[in-house]
């Protein structure tokens, strides 16, 4: 970090403190009190902590607060002076993380802090507007009262908020994802039914499609299939009005995956995947085309059509390896995820040893908190490959970690795949390790 950045970070910390009306000693006392409240009392006097605060805010040589103090400050500034959780853009919490970054903290640590505070903010079932910053909350209230006041700045803020919620998948249970999405979903519904400025409709529909799709998946993961189906219907309609076919392709793909696990057979999922491929080919995102072809390969492999599956995989790699400059959805899919689809193809219509290697490489790469759900799914498929390689006990060892990850996120897809893997292990049901796996599944998911 440059001296200028460090100076800005220190000035931000000082400004946040003064905005609360706190002296150096007041903040020191607040930090000590918060530590006690969290069950992690500080073995330090007010004077000692006050000196630390002064060093963080120094105009000459500011220092980055240590990790423990970062956590305590994050808890303090995650709530407004009147006690409301506020974590979105423009909030004190957002400015605090920016200050830490300017003082030298790394992105990974900042992401961990943000994830932890989001989990804490939603523990009590409140904080519906936690990821909407104060100015966004005000602008949204204004637009809901007078739809003609909707503007691009508010749409951008809503889009960022949906992205923030999406970024919490894998870090927080899906019930909290629903909680965080609720105000955005309802706001989109009300605004789409209102006379908003015509030029802003495509942008509003794009935000709505993204919010409804994520909400549809979260509803499915929490076993509310009817709500999930309705949300996907809304998402499809909203995406269809954006003028960007790739957006509707993303909706179809998400819907296809949950349909695959909620509807007998693969025909319903197949229809959605075919629709996704058509929209992806008509769109301007090579990444979305790659993802659609990868999903097409999985469906074909599950149906036993190796030639079709291999052809779809080749098309997926063609799009993934091609020129993706200017792709509007460049982060929607990656080579790591594509290797997982290669593994699924080999698992169903190829060599299980090859499938295992594909899964192992994919699992090793899927380490980010956001990828925890996908990590559990791919690792479960890796266990299936071990079963087919006549290594059932090794498969069971792998499944224990998958159970922990699926239980932590409340993911239904992962739990369904786990139960299917367990059924594959029934020939070994008299083994002690099988009983241990069954006990773990029962403890985590019930009967």
C-alpha cells in the first residue's frame, strides 16, 4: 500500500469514530465491551486499547489493526448508531473494510470478515435490508413510493446487492440467502408492476431475473418446490424482456438443475437445457454458451448417449477456450467447473478412473467459500467414482466431509446426491464404516 492509501485508511477510521461521537477512549471502551459480549474478553486496559486506536489513526505512520481488533471493529460498525444491521455500499461497515484494505489487509481476509459478519447479522432472523446501504434504502423507498424516480444508480445498487447475496451462497445457509433476498425480490415485483421510466425497464428486468433465479434456487434448496417453480416462471418472463437471450439461458440452466432433482426422469430437465442452449447460441456470451453445452453433456451422459455427451463437451471447451473479451457474463462459468462436467460424463458413459481424476482436480480448485456447495457436489460424485472402482470404504471416508459441507449450507441438491451415493454403498451395509456413515447422515439430515 502507498503512503497515500494508508493515510486515507487512517483518516477513514478516524472519521467513522467521530461520526459516532466517540473519543479515543470511548472507542476503546466500546471495543472492550464488544469483546466481552462476544465471549472473547480482552486482557487489556482502556488506556492500552486507546493507544492502539491512536496508532491505527495516526496521520504519520498508521498501522493496520490486528485480526482480533479487526473482528471487534467489524462487529461494532456493522450496526448503525440505533442498532440496525447495515452492511451494504455506503455503510460504516463497508467503509471500515475499505479502510482495512487501504491499510494493507488482503482481499481474502476481508472476504472472511464480511462473510462472518453477514452470518452474525442474520442469526436472529432480522436484517432484511442488511446488504442494502443507507442511501440505497432511501432511494428504493423513494422509487417504491414514486416509480418515476427509479434511476440507473438505484438499479446498479440493487444489482450489486443481488451479487452480494449470491456471493454468500456456500458461506451461509440457504434460509439466510432467502432472508437477504426478500426485500429485493419484493421490490422488483412492485416496480415491474409500476409505471417506471420505459428506458429503465430492460435493466430492471435484468435485476429481477437475477434475483428471482437465485430466490428460486434457494426456495428449492429449502424444500419449497412450489415457490421455487413460481419464482423460476417469474425469472424466465423477466429475462425474456431484457433483450439479452443469454440472461434467459442462465435462468433455464438453474431451473434445469433443480428440475433434475425434483422431477422423476430427465425429460423435463432436458427440455429446459435445450431451451438454454438455444438462447445461449442466440446470445453474445461465449461463457454462457460453454455452460449450456456442459449441462447438455451431463444430461446426455445420464441418458447413456456418449456420442452426444462428448460432442457437447467439445463445444463447451471450444467456447471456453475462445475469445471471451467483452463477455457480459465472463464469471458465470470456469474451466474448473467444466472439468466437473467432464467427470460426470466419464462417470456415466466412460472410465470411472478418469472421472475420479477429473473430480479430484475440480475439488482441489473449488476452495472459495462461494464454491462450498459445488465442492460438496463434486466431491460426492468423486465418491461415486470410487465406488465404481471397487473402493467403497475410501468413498465413505470422502462422503463424511461432503455431509458436513451439505449440512452447513442446508443444500438440498448436495443432500440428494449424498443419499444416492449412500444407496450405492448398500452392498456393504454390514460393514462398521457403513454404519458410521449412516449415523453421520442421520445426525446431519434426519431420517
